[in-house]
């Protein structure tokens, strides 16, 4: 059996936490031969800490053979100590009367502090996934607050958007979702994201040709994927949690264990590829191998795509400008 690795999860007593922790402990994220120590962070509030204790009692009661230890805490320095993986799920939701700028700065405070704590105590190889919204900008803030860690260790979750796009294409073509290859979602995890199936294939055939309907792409597919989060809130009365946790598992598993040449979407700091300015936390098509991701290169960007990629880039740059004074 391998030596245990440390997995930090913030917002551990929340909705996504409740769908996520049990799957990590059962080996779905890092493999059935990889023991894990869960280091769970919640806010220093009696109710949240009590709820976290309840989650830990349930984790105990699952008697997971791979769960080699647990820590529940309200201190980021404890939660991130020697962490090999960190899933930053906890974030400040938008409250009544809260403007977008207030939301950005409330979260900037959280992710500045958590970036600093990761910088101080996490493993130098820590793989960080930010799920808490606004995910790309929160990941950018954490990255900027951790100057001693490689910037490439910080990622944002676009995988739920990728999975949503894949299942819409499966429904449209009547093909199994597992058959869809080389799909991607560019940009911000927000309704401006650009889900792009121009390069996607099913059994070697072009998805674009199979669908052959640009109006469907523009008027049905893109709005459906972009507004799926809102549609789930409208239907369920609660935001997507199980599918978000599932996407977090997919993102981390693929990053850690590799994709065997298949494309996945990750929000990562741009290296300047496709004209996206360096450092912007942007969704790109990547492949993963040996714990590293590589941006898929050489894709043609047509006029429609460039326009969509710029819309989502502009939104990210606006978000970045809104928090710039907090990072100075
Ligand atoms: P939730 O409200 O059920 O749980 C969030 C938990 O985080 C709460 O228990 C809260 O006490 C905790 N928390 C807040 N600030 C914290 C901090 N500074 N440190 C540690 N814990 C903290 O929310 P839910 O449904 O679990 O969603 C969590 C986040 O994930 C939200 O920001 C949501 O918008 C986002 N999300 C992102 C998705 C993506 O695709 N990137 C998809 C779905 C949700």
C-alpha cells in the first residue's frame, strides 16, 4: 500500500462537501490503492463546526479502508499543513442586496488568506483546485497570494461546464457520453464561458458535421450549458452540488493520474496560448500526464470563436481589475 497523502477540503460542512468527501475517502479521486488523510476546514462558527463534526462522524461510520486519518479545523494553517491536494470549495455566497463588487471583495479576502496559508505550510507540489465562486478569480487571488508556490499549481474548476457540454451533445446526437472526445470549454466559469465542439469527435466522426446546425450551437447549446447552474437552482431550489463534487473528483483524478491523451478542460493560468494574456486564469483544453497538464496547441480559432473567447476574457479581466487593489 502507498503512503497516505493529505487532502485538504474547505467548506467541508457545505452541500458540495457532503457529496465530495465520501468519494475522496472511498478512493474515487486518487485511486483504490491510495490512502488519504482528510484535512477539513470550516468557518469558526459554532453551527458550522458542529456540522463538520457530524460529517466526520459519518466518515468514521463508513469505515473506509483508505481513510488513514482526519482533521477538522477552523484554522487554514492546520487544514493546509503539508497538503498534497487542496480543494477550495468554501466561499462567500451572494447575500441579499450584495453587489457583484461586494461579492468579489468578500471572496478576495478569503482567498488571499487561504493563498497565504497554502504558501506557508502546504507541500511545495500541492495541487490546488478552486471550486468556490467566482472560481477563476478566486483561484487567481490564491495564486497571487502564494508567491513561493509554482503558479501552475493553482487551477479553477471548469470541469462541470465541460461535463455539461458533453451530456448536451450526447443527448443531441443520441450517442453515449463516453464516446465524445476532444471537447473543450474556454474561459470563465460563468454564463460567458464558450463551450466549443468544433474539434469534438464521436467514433472518429466530427460532432460539428454530425449536428450540422450552427443555429442549434448558438441559440440552444451555448445558452443551455452557460445557464445550466441557474436552471438547476430554479428546479431544485438549491445549487448543483452532486454534479459539482463529481466534476471536482474528475478534475483532480485526471490531473493526478493522467488522461491517456484525452482532452479535459481545466481553468489554469494562461501561458499566453491562443492570445490569452499570461497569468489569466482561463479554461483551456489540456491533456494530463505524470501529474502535469499541457495545453492542447495548434487549434484554429475562427472569428465566432475569437469573439466568444474575448467576451469571457473581458469578464475575467474586469473581475481581476475589481480585486487588483486588494492584491497590491
Ligand atoms: P454551501 O453554502 O452549501 O457550503 C459552503 C460551505 O463553505 C459552508 O459550510 C461555509 O460555512 C463554508 N465556508 C465559507 N467560507 C469559508 C472559509 N473562508 N473557509 C472555510 N469554509 C468556508 O455551498 P456549496 O453548494 O457547497 O457551494 C460551495 C461553492 O461552490 C459556492 O461558492 C458555489 O457557488 C460554488 N460552486 C462552483 C461550481 C463550479 O463549477 N466551479 C459549481 C457549483 C458550485
